[in-house]
């Protein structure tokens, strides 16, 4: 599945728009990941556990979006947008949403 943040696919013509498609993934903040992220924040450096979890959530959201596009007969998703939100009590969860327009290409 072709995905693009732009509204075109280079070298291809959009012949039909199939509507907005999206995918979501919610991850919880694990207590040990929080602990090590806190240490990382104190001594400097990157919070690798959070980065890995966010990458995984992003990949899941994009895959769900592509699956929905494919189910509609789409060949690509254009105008892809990724959003990140905190949820839950004490912002203990992170939601990643991927959305775009499913299209057929000529």
C-alpha cells in the first residue's frame, strides 16, 4: 500500500477517492518504562522505551489505516496525518491516530 503525506503520488494519477480511512493504537505507560524514562530525564539522554513504544503504536495505526483502505479497494492513502494524544487518568495512556484519504490510482 502506497502512503503519502502529500495529496499526490508522483507519476500516478488519482482516479477515484474512496473516503477517509483511519487507524488507532493506544499504549499504556508501563511502570518500569516510566521509571527508566525518569532516570533518563534526570541524567540526560533519550527515553528509548517510550520511543520504541511510540514507533510500535505508530506502525499499528498506519497498518490499520492501510487495511481499511485495502478493504475499500484502495491502492494508496494520500494526505496521511499522524496525531498523538494523551488519555486516561493522570495521562497514563498515549493514543496514536493515522488518517488519510484512500484512493485508486490510474
